[in-house]
């Protein structure tokens, strides 16, 4: 049981661990796999009645194609519920909401997850075709955030080579202040490679004019689908403003993550 959680009084009666990321200052969306327990172990996520609904604004991600639905695992990440994405020839999973809901130019993306048999693929993506997007992904070597706002050249990348191990739960945080990036793994700031195209730096969802969709588990847009991830996601939290000036607003959230998923955060 986390010492940080004990210190902050996070552990409830009988050892219960509340998990309420939707209460974090500035939260605009919070998807938590606990909310899918009615589906049952191995059940498909994304059909009518089994969509993943966020706790803040009821943003609903779903999947119309049965063979592309991820599944529910009651013990998927740190012994806690998670949504499992498997990229095979017959099952390339992704959850999608058809209109991109986020327009903020600064903020934080937190994802509690673990990789499966390969460290690769897009974890979260919001796009307008192939020339405007912000995404959190890993190519097997680098993990971090990529952004493109329609400028020529490749996407701006803020990536780290400190890739987590297979099957090990971790918390990734991608931050935009509106003009610069930061990436943290388990709340430890990472050394980043220089962005590939400086003209795209840091202004994030605000660059994605009229975004056509948001996807979890792959990069889905009107231009096609790519980058299917291999792994399990327990929670996604999106903060719609930069909280870098006072990160104590995340203290309760971090304590809850430690207590629930067994992580040790910096």
C-alpha cells in the first residue's frame, strides 16, 4: 500500500481506494476502465451499451466494427480493470469519437497503461486528416507526443528514449504549456529529443482546426487508420489548461494512482 496514499489519507474504509481523476483541477475528460465492469472479463468494448464514456463531459468512444473492438480485463493493469488493445491481422483495435472534442492550446494528457507483447503504436490521437494532429505514441524506440499543424515537413516530436518495459504498468504524462513540451514517465521529467519541425511546437489541440475525430488505441482520421497499439489502458485523463505553475493540484491524483495501480511516482 502506497506510503504517499497513506500520508494523504487516500485509503478509505476497509482498504478501498477511491479513484476520481475527474475531480482534478482543469479536467475536461476522464476515461476510467472501472466503469466498464458490467461488460465482464473478455467482453468487447465499443458496441451499443458497452461504449467507454468519460466522467467529465460524457464523451463516448466506441467502435462500429466488431472485429476491431478491444476487450475488458478486470486485472489488466496492476491488477485493476483495463481496456486491452491487440493489433493482429484480424483484430486491429481502436475506440473512436467522430468529432474531436478538444480545442485547448495547453494542457496535460495522463495515461495509466502497460504494453503487451510489443512497445509500439498510437495510444491517443486527435486529428483533422493527416496534416493536423496531436498524438501520444511509441515507435519501439521513442515514446512521447507528436504534433502537426499543417506546416510543411514532418511532425513536431517531443520524445524520450526511456521506453517502459513490456507488461509493466506506468503513468505517462504529456504536457503542453502552449509553447513548449514536457514528457514525464511515472512523474519523472524525461530528457527529450529536439522536435523535428520547430514551427509546430507546443500549441497542441488548438492547431487541430475542425478536428474530425479522437481515437484511443490507434491513429484514426479521415485519411485512414494506422499505428495500432499493443497494450492495456486503465485510465486516460485530459486537462484543458497548463497546471505547470502549481503541480500540487495533481497530488491527490498521483496518490490515487500509486494506491490503485501499485506505481511509485517521483
